[in-house]
């Protein structure tokens, strides 16, 4: 590589000629392909923004000038150009580079983000702080067209136009998020592209009128109202005229020289915000030419010549996501009132299958979780049974809507929370560790988690038929391989099950922690410790009778959950015991994730780190049982088949 090997910081890049930058971009793109083909990553997302990264670091004096990336999964080129080239092979691995932006990782990462639509608010805050402190630097935010549709981004645009702060926004317009972009804003951006000929015509007419000797200025002023009237009728000019943004575009987002010229022009605007509209192609340069939108957004290792993934010879059980999608299709065949919804993640949630089979009863609302929740509430008001399939981490963005619009009105909305627990490589912005705590406080909410994919099918039907707010959480990845051929059946709300009888200690496990708890109990038996294992099923409402019975007949209770301990499942058990005067009768040990940020890395490694695997549970129970000492007489429980 002629240039890239010598670029260790943006200052090195800025020593080159503009004519050399396209070759730099080509080298960066190939470096991303070569690296991601070995280790995986957000391949397609980053390939589309290579030239943008090169141009921004060439034009702006980074890190003095602030670059704010939306989401950050498209910022691999940014990482390469800011001194992290030789670490890129560690991306998303434990101890390696974050897959997103992280302030602690580099001074060039001015704002950490893993969720969409945050960049404009953050950049505007930086610009206002700069002005308040009488400092002088540029603030530039890069945002995708789908992220721009998020409510938070629109709120920032509204205030930026009002404040007239000096701010540069680059719109990375590829017509995509992870899937093709949806909504009227996408159509609006297409109309802007189509209207460029009018923009040029208007400028030419204005220049011609202004050049008339003596009266040119008056003619140009008189024509302004006519031009504005035409613009209002012909152009979708809201961003440009009504919201206070100046507009530069559109620009070929894969032509570095053109991007440099556009950004240099944007830097000259001093009386308000300016938007640079760049057209890009997601996954540009990816070796597989097929437009598989989902496959190349984020990839595992692949063949760098064909773009095809390396396939394992092992047959794996279906993922929980796949089981959700197929189960929804089965249930929707039987009940025409059921509708499905996702927020820009059809493939990630399994709703893509539903969209194909029931296009009139399934919705992708784009990056708009708040709207998604209240949209469901409105449908529920009219007798439909909406199921919102949203990642646990993204549903946090609809916190108020779940409370105010669904729970307080006791509406029949089901929340299917994919990626609950530790998700692995995507790290702290994507771990679904808070949903138990934030759902437990909701009035009227039923909250459950399955021990396997068959029980997930039952819980999905149970939630839909509950006729009130209900949520189920399930992990990323493959199921256990249990039989899922039987039709789903409803479960009794708030009832757990005894999956293993024991006379000594009790392990009460929630969700996917049941299976490792059963394995731990088998190992404990070899040590002379007879353990009951309870599949809690529900955290709200808890099976009070079962938990109280366990407390009265065991000397130790260990609760196990793949979530933060604060406000979690174990907390609910202790609160129940305290309310029934049993807190001093039995020792309770809670296992879960401590109050700290969980880094990125292999999910199994992280679970083992926090003791949430069979070995960790075994060691914890053995240690706690040894501290208690002699057994107390117990009355064994009857296992529920």
C-alpha cells in the first residue's frame, strides 16, 4: 500500500495532495475488506463511508475540530486513519477495539455512540459550548439518512436552525439503515436529488438578473418572491429554507476531491448550520455484488474474493430470532388481529419473515422506537394485538411510551425483546442487561423469560392472549435444539416450575440461566449437595407460593439471572421474602451482572467472567453452601413435568 502504511494520524493524511486521496480511500477500503474477511465486523456499513472519512480528516483539523459520528458502526475508516490501523484486527474482540466509537479509546472519538440519531444533538451541544467559551473550531456531525428520521435528530435540527449555531452536518444518504430505508423522509431526500436541476436553474436566473446594469439588484430582489413561490411548489425545501439550514449538494460521496470541495465550502458558512448532502452506496467494494442488505451490513469472516461467508459443517439449532419469526407466522395464520412491528431491524428480530408473508400486517417504522411503542398502543386501542419485536437495548429508548401510553392504559401490547442479556461483540451499548429492572417498575406489566425455544413459543402466545401489557426476553444466538413441533400453548401467568428436586439448596433461575443451573446441580450432587432447580418463568408476577415454599424448606436460595443485579430478578425474590417475613429464615445469594459497564467480547467468555455459566454457578453454590454449615431438615418439592 503506497500511502496507508505511512498514515498514522490525520496530520499525515493532510500532508498529501488532494489528487492522492482517492488512492488512499481505495487502500483503506481494501484494508477493511481484508481485515473483516478474517475477523468479521460491520463490513458493509463501514465500506460505504470510506471516502467520507478520508475527506473529513483531510479538511478538518482533527482532533481540534470535532467530528461526531452517528452510531459509529460505519467508522472503521475513521479508526484506521486515527492511529488504530494495526489494531483493527481486534475489532469487537475482548480487549480489542470497540465496534463503535468510544471516548476512552481515542481522542478522535469525540462522542461515544452505539444507538442511532444522537450525533446532531451532541454536535450542537459542542458547538454551543464552543461559542459560550469563545473558542474557535469546527463541529461536524455525520448522520445517515435513516438516522436522520429518528425523532431525536429532528428535534436537534429544529433547535440548530433556531439557534443559528455554526454547525456542519454531513448527510450520508445511501437509502439504507440495515435494511432499505422506510418512511416519507426517504422520499423527501429522493425529491431533493431530483430537484437539483431547478437549484442550478434558479442560480443562473438570479445571476443573469443581477448582471443587468443599473437595475440588476432591484430585478433580482423583485424576482425573489417569485422564485420562492416556485420553490415552495416544486422543491421539498424544508431543511434548506424553513428550518434554517443552508444546503450544499448533492455530492458524490465516493469522490474524495468533490467531497473536499464541498466541505471546504461548508467551512465558510459562519451565520448558521449547513448540511452537505452526500450520496453513497452501502457496502461499496464488497466482493459479493448481490444486494443482500442484511448479510453485508455486519458479517462474520468471509471469502475476500466472493464475499460469501465461511460456513461451518455443524448443524446448529435455529436461533431464538428465527423461532420468533416462524412462530409469529404460525400465530398470525390463526388470528387475523395479530400484527407485527419492528424499528429498522427486520432481519435482526425475525420480522423480515413476517413482512414477506403478511406485508399488510407487519410494519418496519424505521429508527423510531418511541413512535413504535405508541403506534402499537393506538392499534391496541382499536382491538388489534400488536407485537413489537425490538432489541432490549433499543427498547430503552421508548421508556416513557411503554409507561405512559401502554401500561397506564393497560393495553394489549406484547414486547418481544431480542438480544436480552450479554450480546457479545457489540458491547456495552448493545448488551440487554437493564430490561428486567426497567420493566419491573411498570404498572400492569407481565414480564417473563423462557428456558428454551419451545417455552419461548408458549410465552409468545401467552403474552398475546394476556389482554394487557406483556414482555418476554430471550437471548441472541441459537436455541438448545429442543422439539418445537407442537403448537404453542398458553401458560398460567405467574407460575414457575420445579425442574429438579433437591433436599438441600435451591437454585431459582430465570430465562436462559435454567440450563446451566441444571448442569451445575448435577455437579453439586457429586459433592453431596442436593439442589432443587426452579425455572422461574415469570419475574412479574413472581410465583409467590413456590418461592415461599422453597424458602421454608431450604437453607440456601441462589438466584441466577443474565442481567444487572440492581432491581433485577434476585431483587424481586428478596423483596417477596422480606414482605412475608422470611428474610432471616433462609440465606439468599444473588448471581447476575454487577454494577459496572460490561465490555465487548465473546459472549461465552463474558458469561464465564461473571460466573454465569455451569461452572460459575456450581462454584458459587458450593461456596455458599459450605459457609452455611449443617443442613436443616427439609421437605422436598415435587417436580413439575
